[in-house]
C-alpha cells in the first residue's frame, strides 16, 4: 500500500500521525481510532512512512503550505484557514487548480503519489504565487 494512502486513512479516521519535533520520531494521537488493517499496514510500511515525514523536515513555508492545501483538498486533513482563504479568493482557488493541472501534465495522476516529483519551473512559480497569496490573506485576518 502506498504511504500517502496509509497516512490519509489514518488522518481520515480522526487520528493524527506526524513527526514529533522533539525526538524526530513518528508519533500518533488517538491511535485507538485507526482501523486494525490500516494500523497493520502502517506498521508494515513504517520505514517508508518515516522516510516520507523526514523528507519534509527541511521544507520551507511555501512547500508546507502547498502540502497542506493538497491534503485539505484531498479530504485528508481539514485546514480551516485554507478553506476560508480559497472560499474567499476565487482567483487563488483557480490558481491552485491550474497548479494541479500543471502537475498532472507532468505525470501526477494519483493523489496517493507524492506530487513533489512532478514539480517543474512552471509549477514552482505558481506555488510561490499561491504562497504569497496565502500569507497575504493570513495577514489580513490577523
């Protein structure tokens, strides 16, 4: 099973799995909510899951914002701030959709596959513009 499919099922169960900043290890909150087959799959794929989380460790705010947007739009991790922003700014929502189309043209056709390998200069430029818009929206609300 793909790492993002396992993680999405954990997040959708109401549990949270993340890389603990204090000890750099995988942590799970509300583990009792995770269905047994999903937990078994997570245990079997622990190394891949750990590698995926650690691959984000050095990501900047821009990359993390895009990840949050993708996870929100896929229904894996609700993000109220992103929802408010994209609901309030149609142009930003359209830009996000255009960004995803560029990734799809680059070969990203499975939401459970890490989109980062399909980024290019065009998508990176769009991602930067999305981040600038997100920060601007967040500052307005602050």
